């Protein structure tokens, strides 16, 4: 089964979502300023599952209100999607900013999350390990072409890029208005779930690329030490988009984890 739907968030914002396949539900949460297309290259790796994606507010087919966004608010949007789709509980796999949102989903709504996978993410703010000021400055000062070039280098290894000409779905939703892109950046930068992480009840797998400079790999063990019943796996050689470049390894790790009995 599959299809598209529109959930209504608490503030009236319409959140577009997509459902593919059948079986046990798996929610896939994309990175900052990205729509559900983020998952296009690897979604089929989870065949046999009912995969649910959504377009964050400000992206894709969702509404784009010019209001304050937050990762906690995005988590409420995820729950609105599950409610609209008639899903009581699901496994949740979030990467990058999606991993930050997934922390809130699991902490605030423990009864809705069976198992949790956090990829290339951080607890945020003062407790997390953030990218360097040099990287932040370069991204802020570059034009669009320059920014895409910097992002690709942070996402993938040069050898992989040389043999994979794209399209690259991790570069952001090109249809986003400038204000919405800025709202996403602020939401991700202001993320701080540190005090809530011990409340997560779902068994948790944390994945990270060892060579990730966008969100340093030290975040993996940090999250694992803070979340009960969590373990971390760091993939050698991988950068931020480990789930795509190293998808054979990463998707198998996720499938094996989700198939493990409680």
C-alpha cells in the first residue's frame, strides 16, 4: 500500500506526507531544509516495511508559514502525521536535523516509538560537538554554487563523488523560500534535547561517519552515553551522508537492529 496524505498540525499548518509499502511502520526523518526526497536513494532498502516520510513545514508540499520553527515543534508535526495516518506506534529513523527531531519524538511521545535510530546527529547546543566556525563561516559566505560544493565535500568522499554525478538529494529543497531556509537553520542551531534524552525508553541505535566534519563523530558516543539502552556504531571513512554513500553497510545495520526482538 502507499500514497500521499496531508496532516493538520496543531497550529493549522498542513504537513504533507508519503507512505510506501506494507508491514511494520518505519518513519524516516530528513535533514535540515530538505523534503522527503532526502530518502529517495535508500528508501527501497527498507522494502517489506511501511515507510512514512514527510515534508517538513517550509519544504515540499507542506505549508510554509513564516513563523518560528523548532525541532520540538517539528516533532509535534511528526505525531500529527502518525495520527492522520492511523499509526499508533512505529520505528523512527532520523538523520542529521531529522535525528534531532527524532530525539524529541522519542522523549516526548515514548508510547509512539518502538525503536529509534539516530544518524549523523547531535544533542545540540552547549552539550553537543558542533562543526567548526570555519565551516560555518564558509557556508554562510558562499553563493549557492559555492555552498553546494562545500556541502558535497562534507557529505561525501571525493572518490564517491567522482563516480556518482548526482542528482544529490541532500543539498536541500530548491523550492524553499529564503525565509523558510533561515527558519530551518535557526531551528537546528537552537536544538537542545540534553535534559530530555534520559527519558527515551525505546532501544536506540546511533550511527555516524567517522570522518564527519559537519556533525563530528564524537556526538555518537555522547548520545549513547546519555540515552538508556543505546549503542553507537561509527562507520570508518564515512562523512555526513553515510546512509547514502555507505548504504550497503548502514541500511543493513538498521534492518538488523529493527529486526532484533525487544
